[in-house]
């Protein structure tokens, strides 16, 4: 089977996708500068240690490995940091992505699967959110994702470079075999933070807002297990390799859980009590973000199989216990 060049493949979602690609008979090659990723997450193929901001490095990796498809995860991922340091975010997330897209085009229109985000919707008026909902991102992180989607659409229109932008909701959980998991150096995501707080490894765990118009007052999000996300990428690759058209597709579970439901699930899984402080809402945090999953099912035959809350928390907790 063919090679897939995986930009950002040493990171959380990228490494799980490399494992899934291998299981499906593809050969992943990772391109990552290891700024956030981990050398020991690159288990299923070679590593090109380089920076996507350097066009020559991107071009030469493509020329050397001649992949049949590209998956592009490499990005800076902190939404608040994108607000305080937009230049750094646009340089990596937009200019770096343009380097990949241009090189994919020059090398003969190698199809691209791109990590987009539900952040492109900003503060959506309708929930569940379908792909036809208006995009109105409210941070440089979200605007950068939408810019890359537009660049991809322009390259398709001009040159026939096909792509699938997967708009993920909240990635969570860990490899059920415990080989890899979520190990961000500065962890900002709710589930790992709640687990790390329960395990006594972080002191400051805050719940932002308990006065939303939701049943228990806390914000509701759609949590998608990272193994399901990995599966969606394999399916998106197959779609493009089979000649499928470009698309922008939500990837979520279609179910929402509140912050307090997550905390209760972490405690019920035996992590211990989650010590929490209540804090005011953060600007720009919508009350509810839940995916309409119809297009993922129709176009990619995708539906979440590992995203029940028990599996998510159990696999994440096992990973954090193992790596503590
Ligand atoms: P991650 O930080 O674990 O992975 C990103 C990888 O990109 C890291 O391995 C990092 O070293 C690499 N990277 C960063 N800058 C680079 C550069 N200049 N050159 C080469 N490599 C570079 O993050 P993740 O959670 O796995 O997210 C992967 C992608 O999914 C990102 O594009 C992110 O924006 C997107 N996304 C994530 C979520 C989520 O819930 N985690 C939700 C929506 C979208």
C-alpha cells in the first residue's frame, strides 16, 4: 500500500492516525519538528524532523517519499495564545499550511486531508451544527483554519488539487492498547485537566461559567474519541484516493456533555475527587457545540464507535496513570 506523509504525525491526533493507517495497510511517514510532538510517538514509520515554515524542507520530504496522499495536522493549537500572539499562529498555521498545499500541487496534485476545527463556526446560532451553518470564527486560531480551507478550495478550483477538511469537535481519550495518548506540554483541554487534577498533578482546575442556559449551567461540548478521529482520517484518505471530490466535513460524536458531566464521569471512573474552582465565563466560549454528523456518515461512511463517555474517560485515565 502507498505512503501517506503525515505532517504533525508526532502529536496527539497525528500519532493515533499513524497507528490506524498502519492497521489499514498504509505506510505513514511523519514530518514533525517535535516542538509539541514526541519522538516516541513515532512508532509506525520514519520521522522527518523539520519545520513546515520552511518550504524547501516540505518540498524535499514530498520529493523523497512520493506519498500518494498527505494528512496535515501540524499546527499551534492554543486558542488563547492565538489571541495574544497572532503573528506566530498565522506563520505556522496559515503560511506553513500554504507551503504544504503549494508543494502538494507542484508534485502533481497529491490529495490533502486537513485538520480543521469547529472553531470555524465561532458562536453558532444553531445546534447541532451542520456544514452549511455560517462560518464566523472569532479568534486567530479559528480564522487561520478557515483561511486554509479557503486556500485549499482555491487550489482545487485553479489546479484540481483535491482535499478534505475535517472540522473536529473536541478530541479526547487515548489509544485503547495504551501505546500513545494525550501528552500536551501545556495541557489546556478539559478531560486531561480534570484527570490530572483528580490525580493531584495540577493544582489549579477551574470551571469557566456555571450560569449558561444549559441544564446544569456549564458549557456543553461534543467529545470525539481520538481513535474515531483517526478512523475518519483513514476514510478521508480513501475517499480522495478513490477519486472523491473535495469536501469540508464535521467530525464529532453528535452528542454533547456538560463540563459537570465530564467531572462526574472522571470521578466515577475512580480517578479520585476533582478539586475545582468556579470561575466566570471566558469571552467567546459558546454555551453549546455539538456536531451534526450526517455528512461524515454519508460521504465517508463514518460514525463514532469509541466516543461513549466511559470509553473516553477510561482510556484517558489509563494513559495518564501509565505516564504519571
Ligand atoms: P498536537 O500539538 O499534539 O500536534 C500537532 C503537531 O504538530 C505536534 O507534533 C507538533 O510538534 C507539530 N508541529 C507544530 N508546529 C510545527 C511546525 N512548524 N513544523 C512541523 N511540525 C509542527 O495537537 P493535536 O491536538 O494532535 O492537534 C492536531 C491538529 O488538530 C491541529 O491542527 C489542531 O489545530 C487540530 N485540532 C485539534 C483539536 C483537539 O481537540 N485536539 C480540535 C480541533 C482541531
